[in-house]
């Protein structure tokens, strides 16, 4: 519950506050256990404002899923010039920071992947993540179908690895970082060329 007088915010700020409150509420409970009244109270707004900005609880929940799973463009746009490995390391560090700050909401989202609409958003997120990884590695987004497929698969591994860190406690943060960085660099520098070599040698299979 919020306390004190309601602050006057512009629409973008108010929307962001509601989203932040929704992340906390859905992270602490579940979709079915959280009401729009709960979110409104956490955000310090009247419940009709949630419908005004998002349309309802379902739409707000899906926006939380998008926010948690889709890597925003600024993560890549703000990367410094430098070798691809450095850029990838910084991108992964930023991703880990976001997940750590929003631990409960992140786990709620990835555990809800069986929801068809959540699954659709996560597929979209995987495609956008492939674009972001290729941009960080300074590779063109088009013309790499096998590499995009492997980056999408890496995304699934990344989600599983985050559970090892956050839930099982089998990986420390530094170990998770090393695992994700080295796996991604290996994928780009060694695995992908090996897959292409199989294709060009004619030993690959098609189906």
C-alpha cells in the first residue's frame, strides 16, 4: 500500500509507475491471485487508471511480460565501441542486473511460458534478442538463419540458467555471467562456423 498524497505525474511517468507496481505484485503472487485493486493500491492510483492506461488486468500482465522478456533497443544502442566480446559482456551484465532487480517478476514470467499469449510474446522476444545479439556482435541481422536459430536456443538456455542462479542457488552471479558470456562467444566464434562447415561440406541434413 502506498502512503501520502497522490503525486501529479505526466502520463508516461504514471504508466511507468503502474507497470513497476504490477511487476512487484505479480512477482509476489500469481496472475490469478493479484487483482487490479492490489495493483492500484501498490501504485497509489485509482483503479480506473489501470483500465485507462492498459485496458485491464490481462493487458497489464502481458505488458509486464513484454517488459521483462524483450531486450530494449537502448541496451544495444548504448554499448560502447569496441570488440564484440566486450560489447557482449556489457550486454549480459545489463541483462543480469535487470533480472536481479526484478527477480520475482522474472521467475513468474518464465514459469508462465505455457500460457499461449505469454508464449507468443516470448517467441517475439527471442527474435528481438537475436537482433540485439547480432547488433552487439556487429553482425548483420539478415542472412544468418542458422545463427539466429542457435541464438534463440541460447535464449532458452539463458532462462534455464537464470533459474539455477535464482532458485536452485547452484550458480553464483559471477559464475552465471562467465557461463553466459563464454557460451555466447563460443557459439559465435566456434559453433556457428562449425555448423556452416557442415553445410558447405554437404554432410549436413535437411528436413
